[in-house]
């Protein structure tokens, strides 16, 4: 997994598409992004993919993954009212690659959205149902350093997975 934290306009989306292109073993991809970026993701995928992969955008809460190679879903559908069936459908799939655009939307693992992405205690989230992860954000730390802990913990749980250990080492926590 990796975190691409370039500033806005430097091509994070194209870099993520490059990951798909560089890994022939990637056959199923889930892209999570803000609702305003779904169409842009489809356009960029159609422009930059070097092999034919089918693309589905989850338009409504009632939509389900249809077996397309790439599924694009926005974060609000993960935590919105009536999203439970969609979340269950996404969780039942196995993905080779999870791309999370604007991952700082999930900085709090206690929110509904965060629990779907990171998982609840004893129940893995979407990050546990994939072989590879690419997180994208131009603002990995919005307010405090602890906000990046769930992101880096998903990439390297051995070094960053313990919340309080991270807080003591990088955030000056002492109790």
C-alpha cells in the first residue's frame, strides 16, 4: 500500500491509474471518493487505462456492484441512510486494489464512514478485503498529527497500528 499526498493539481488520480496499469494482476478495483469526483474518476480512467476494464459508478443507494472490473462509489453512500445493503454488497466482494481518494474524509475511525473503511473492533473494513491499497489526499493532516494514524496504520500496522503508541511517539501524548 501507499499514500500519495501530493498537492492539488499534481496528478494523484493519474498516478493511481498508473498503479492499475503497472499491475496486470489487478483485475478488480474499488475507488472510494467524494461524490463530486465520481465522474472525473471515470473520465480519467477512460483516458489513462492501457487495458480494457469495465467501469461502474454506484449512482444510488439501491445500486449494487454489477461485477464490473472497476467500481466507483462515493463516501456519503457508505454512511448515509439506507446504505447498509450497499455496504454489505461492497464488503462481500474481494478487490485486488482499493483506491481511496481524499482519504482524510475517513480520518476518524469512529464515524460510520470510518468504520466501513477501517473496520470496527474484530470486524475488518474494506481495507482488509483487498490485496493492495492506494490512499490519495492533498491534506493528510488537517488539524492534528493524530489524524494521519488510521491512514498509516492501514499501510503499516506493525509500526503505526497502536493508537496510543503513535500518539506518544509523534503527538506528545503522555497519559
